[in-house]
C-alpha cells in the first residue's frame, strides 16, 4: 500500500509541478526597440513559463510600417498561455497600410528557447482585418512565418491571411524533421496591401509553442492521479481490495 501511495504522489507532484509553471510575474509589456537595443543581454529577453524569447529583430521594408518604438511585446493575456495552455508572447502593434501604392511590408524575428520540455509545434494567431469596401483593386494581408532550428534549417512554415472573401487567423504547424526542439528561430514577414476604399491592418499577433507533455494534458494527468488515489483510499477504508 505504501508503494502504491508513493507512486500516486510522485505522479501527482510531477503533474501539478509542471502545470503550475506560470508566466514570469514581473513581465510587463515592453517596447520592441528596448529588446533590440539590449540584444544579447538579459535585458534583451523575456520569459513566459519555460519559454525564453530573445534575439529580437525588425526590418522595415516598404510602405507605412510601424517602428520598433511603436511595437510592444508581452505575454499572451491574461496569464501567458493560449486557449490550450501553451506558453507564448503577443506583439502589440497598430499596423495599417495607408501607402498609396506598393503596400506595406516589414519583418519581425526572434529566438525561442525552452528551459523545460522540448517544443513539438508552433501556433500563430492574429486579428488581420480589412476595413471598408474596396472600390477597386484587391486588398489582402499576410503574415508568413518561417521556423528554423539551429543545425537543421527550416523545420516549419505557417501563415495567417485575410482577403475580402476569406480569412485564416489561427494556424498550427508541426515540424519536419519532427524534432522535438529546444531552440527555434522565428522570422515573420508581414505584408499588408490596401486598395481604394479599404484599409488592411492588425493590432495583435500571438505566438505560442506546444511541448511534450502539453500543459493541459499534464493537468488532466494530475487530476486523474488524484482521483485514482482517492478511489483507492475509499476502497481500502471500506475493506474492498
């Protein structure tokens, strides 16, 4: 009986310990320019749960792109995870293409490193939108992301997009080779193309990363272990083997 109880408590302690990992408590929204200016130092990185985000970069290519001083980086609200319990970050930016021709294009990049379980896939969420009704032309917006692993190369590509007739604002990609990976480099090319009568823009991009085991699964594992332990205890007290 003692051995069984110790086994249950070991599983439960592990599960609740992993699930209890929370976002860095003092991580408040910080400007992308601050992170870039402190590249390669602790002040140039942020941590959410067991994910460390560093080596931030920005390139303005064409059009009316937002400057790094106008872009913020924060944990996914309210507690640093997406709807599935995966840790991640949010880019907050008021990006709208108002260029008369040629559109707006800029790039965001960073490195994510897991100090816990290795990463198995990547999730991308945004609120790309077209405002107004185009009188001519074809407005569209795309966030095209390339994921590379050190020593391996490109392991995934993932996209969000919007047109006047369709939208894909939640995407997930697994890796090839499958990994899992401890460190990944992320590069997002953001292209916004407005047209007369319609403006293309967005205000948030959320990025999260799954791991083995996933936080939600770990919680269920812990609750299951607790339920089994409770049931076993009741049966013992009732004299039932």
